[in-house]
């Protein structure tokens, strides 16, 4: 995130009065960009379709097996499926996805470093070719690994709920509605998205 935070907050606050109230309530944003791109994708796959506590426990066992260090692709590929299943708790499908990703990285079919040079949609297209990685995971990668500033994950349930609450919508918004609402936030929709996520915990604490 190379743009000054104050500039982004001032821009978003001036672009949308309702978002401005959320920004005031939440305070300074802090999107932490992760450097280990391979491990970030592994973690995303493990967390898919699991409650946070269960996913965290499985991911913890996964890292612990590799001496509490993020494993290299070749380390994962040399780990027996049976061990990943019985000792760590990964499903058969997730083992396939993780090993497919490891193979693609090791064989240089996927160059995680070169993704930095691609446009947002090009990165998404490159990642969703892999089994177990959908558009949402690719968008999280863009925000939290590549630090892209203008990503709006229209399939994210949390963002839908936040928009419904903030804009007093009768039902969860459709992608077209979300894009219309977010138009004034461009080119900083990733930051606005972060604020919407944070607003959910604030609403829950109030309720």
C-alpha cells in the first residue's frame, strides 16, 4: 500500500457519507500485506468452508508438522496423503488442492513472483486455473498479498451483510448493486472493503 493512508481515508470519507461514519467509528485502517504468497494460498485452501476455530486448529497442526515453519512445495509433496488426512485432518479434496498447487509452483507452471506484474483480472485468471482456488480466494490474494487497492469481492457474505446494514437495504445486495454502491470508492475499494468487514464486528458488539 504505497499511497498515503491519510489521503485514502480523506478520499473515501468525502466520497460517501455513510462510509465516512464507519471510518470515524473504526479508526485508522491496517491492511497487513503478507510476503509468503505460497503459504497464503495454502492457508486459504485449508480455511475454505470451515468455521474459524476448526480451520485454525487444522492449520495449526499443519504448520506444527513442518516444525512450525511454512513448508516448501517439495516438502508438502513428499508428505503422505494418509498422514495429512489422519494426523492433520485435511479432507481428501483439500489434500489434492494443496498438492496440485505445490506441483504447479515447483514445476514453475505458476510463477507467484510474476503475478506482481499482472493486472488484477490477469492475476485472478491465473489463479483460478488451479483446482481449489476460486475467484474469492484470488481476490483475497490480491488484497492481502499483492496489496492491490481497488478490489471489491462481490461474493463475500460479510461485505453483503455490511452493505445491507449500512445502506438499509431490504435484502442482501446483488453483485450489480454492490458495484453501484462502491463506484464512488474507486480506486480504493479494497480499503473500503476492509472497513465494511470491521463494521460487522462493531455492529455485533452493539447488538
